[in-house]
């Protein structure tokens, strides 16, 4: 990759989950290809923040997407102040300093969008929200119908039963969700990892591992496997 990404290029905030995948799929259908994926990982755990997915699987995604990955490392229980300092450091680095447009998979949370736009504007950058305002039930079904496959890796047990951790994101799951839970988990009810779909050059082989609870969240570990199918 070049030392500096050209001005006018696009970066995509990437969590490894279905909303990120839908955002990339939408961008590509519009003829827009991100130059960089930007992901936050938690120090000590060596995993995607909140989603709890191993960095090895994150790297597999980036490889199959054919997009450069930039990771921002943050400490556990990271404060906004520390997060913003780490983000600014990453934005000043060679992979991001030429990028002025950052795409996000946000759907309807106005406060989150306003926060992102405010922070970007401070550096003369702006945000792009390709999925904004879309009906989340329609989006969830579109994700499944398009051939994407994902697994719930993190569940907020205050909002959703712990038994949902490790389940595939499919129509059966959507039918089992309580009415209070958004079909895309936009209110933080759950997070996912995408291991197959039209944006990936090939399926990511992984298996379900241990399920643990930490600070009110239930995580299903996924680990890479050498086989060709999800176990």
C-alpha cells in the first residue's frame, strides 16, 4: 500500500459486523470503494471492541475484502477522552491523513451521528451514512436474502436473553427476537461477526467456542478453523 492515501479517498468505520458489511455492500453498488477500514480493538483482549471478535478473524475479513485495515488500540473501559486522543493520532497517520470522508453504518441514533459529525468537522472532515433512515426489519431481511452469514458474538443480557449469543443471524433468529429488540441491534442489544457474503472473496472458516459473561455482556468466542464450513 502507498505511504499516503490520496485526498478524496474514502474510509469505512468497520466493526466486522452486519451493519458494516451492509454499508460496504451499499457503497460498492454505488461504485464507491473504501481505501481503508478503520477498526477499534481492545488492548489486553486482542479483540474487536464490543464485538469481542479475535483480531485474526478481523484480519481474515480485511484480506478477503481486499481493503487496507487500520486498527486503533484502546484500553478496556476506555474513556471518551482517551478514545478521542487515540483516534486523532490515527487520523494523523499516513494511512488516514489524506482521507476527508468517513462512512459509518449507523441507522437511526441521532446522538451518535451528531457526535461523529462534530468530531470529524473539527478536522475538516465529514461523515457519510449510506444506511441512514432505512427500515431495520427490511435491512435485516435484505442482509439474509443477499447471502450474508453472521453470528451473534455479543449480547447485552439487560436487553436480550443470553441464549442468543452464538446463534446465526437468520430468519429464525429474527422471529425469536422480543418486540423490544431492534432487528439490527441498533440500540446495542447484540453485535455480530460476518463470515460469508457477497462482499467477501471467500468464506471465513471459524467455529464457536466458549461463551462467557463479562460486565453484563455475554460473548460467544469464535476461532479460526482450517475447514471450509462454519462449525
